[in-house]
C-alpha cells in the first residue's frame, strides 16, 4: 500500500490537478459500503463536537470484515468512496449550521496529491449542502509513514481548505512524539489502550497528563478515545481533557446519529 507519489499519476486541468491515475484506474471494490457514526462530545460544555464516520458493510459487516477485502490496488478508490459516502450521509443526518464536524479517517498513503484527491470530497459537500469547513480528517499513527514530507503536505493543504486535522490512535504506533513535531495537527486522539483503566493506574495518569500538557503548549487539543467506564471519564476530565469518545458516551449507529448518554 505504501506506493510513492508519482507526479505523472494525475493530470493538470487549469491551475489545479484533476483526478489522479490511482483513482481512475483502481480496481473496483468487491463490496458495497455504508457508514456508522459515533459522537465526540465536549464534556465541559455538553455540546457535540463531531461524529466520526466508521465504515460498515451494507449487510451489517464490521469494519474489519470490510477492510480485509481491500487489496492494494483498491486503496485509492476505497479511500475516496468512504469519504464521499460519509459526506453524503452527513448531509442528510447532521443538524444544519451548528458547527458539528464530520470526522473522516483517511490513509495518507492513499493520497497521491492533496488537491487532486480532495476534489471528490468538495464536490460531495457541495452536492448535499454540507460545509467543507465542518470536515475533520484523522490519520492513524498505526500506519507506518514512509514519507513524512508527503503527509506534511497533505495536512498543510487540508488546513488551507479550513479542514480540522487529527492524529488517531496517538501513543500506539511507530512515530510517537516525532509526529507532533513534524506535523502539528489540530488534535490528537489518545489511544484507548492508554486510557483503559486509567482511573486505577497511576502510571497511565502520569503519562497521559504529560501528553495533555505538551499538546496544550503546542496548541493541540486532546480527545480521549474508547472511554467505557465512569471512572475513565472522570479521570480524563480530571486530567483536563474536554473531548471524549467511547461506548460510555454512545455506541456507533449505522446511518444514524446515536443518542448521547452523557
């Protein structure tokens, strides 16, 4: 999946690149997909911050079952299909003009050229009347990045469009703190393993406290991901984390916005 960016892979149209070769010639997807949505809530204000779009099969297949079918020569089309589907559903489900973001996971290695690869997302936003400024893009630290310069270019381009950017699963992957120095996203989502049982673990509390303080100094906000117990929620709040996601708040719902428990 880690294919280098080839400048010949997209065609110029005016002053901006058109659809890249990776999307135009990618192998068709063998499955139909839809999206489930899980909320990210500000526990200080009680307001909805975002809903994360999570891929599902139309017959109820899990994300893992879908991802296991994505072969290397499908990755570009899969990434674009997920983005467009999430935006189309959000256009019909999200409250209008309340600022709630749509969080979309993306694969940095599935982006040939940022301005070319974002065109389908912008077109979908315009088609369903969903403001592009409400888009938030998460990339996972679990995926080894062979070209951080390319990822930096993606984030810079996305910020120029007014998108929010985030590192997902922070603390679980390959690059750790180096990603903060290289990429400076708007948010980091702390990996759920760091937060599991944090109310009963002094070591986890100190590690997370230092990450939160460092991010605050860099102007980066933290999201506590995978919160499942009241103790974990209270510990996250005590550590100064305002944005929370997890089954304690709400489980994902396919093609619906779930009711929030907290």
